[in-house]
């Protein structure tokens, strides 16, 4: 009987670990960069994350494409903290995720879209994840979403991009 409980617990744990594999890729467009040394500072900060497999940098658009290890439990707040620690800000954050995680807390979908793909792209719309100008515009658009107006940093208001 004890073996059955251990087997069931192992299966539950195995599936819960798989469901925590939230983000496979992050596309971060940073603001305030003026030179390659600026992008290097962000690159160094992102590389300190143990979940990072690879970082590709596009200096023309100030975009950092971060590929993450499978099974990670990273959340969008980590990217914001790392970019700000380097002395810059996020102008746009687009994440490639498993669709089943975005229907759970702390994610709040602002555009209901039926997704049947194995991976979806989402954009985080909260303050600090878009430019200040964009955030003011979004605040007017989403004024009816109570949690958006609250500015809780643990909630992630997202728009499904693809």
C-alpha cells in the first residue's frame, strides 16, 4: 500500500514539475541603451540566471532573445529586475509559454483568444514591462480590469500575441 502512495506522489510531482515549465523564450526590448557597452551590461545580468541557455542580442533594435532551460520556474518579474539592475528599462517583453500556464494565477489575460498551439506568445502589459507612454494608453484601455489599475507587481496582465 505504501508503494502505491509513493508511486502516486511521484506521478503527481512529475506532472506538477512539467506544468511549471512556464517560459521557453523571452524577447526583451530594452530602452535607454546608447552603445554596445549598455547592451553588454544587460547581457551580463541576464547570464547570471541559472535558467538561461542562450542569449542573442540585436543591437539595431535593442532586443535580447533569451532561451531558457526546460523545466524552469522563472517568472516575468525576474527579467524586469535584471534589466533594471543593469540600469535600463523594459520597453517590451514578449514571452513564449505553454498555453496551460497562462490560464492560472498570476496571469490575467486581457484579450480572450482560443489557443490550440503547444506554445503561445504573450506580451506582458504591466508598468515596467512596456514604455511609460504605452502604459498610460493601456491604462485607459483596461480601466475596467480592476487588477490592472491596482498595479500589483505579482499579477501579470498579458495579451496573447499569436
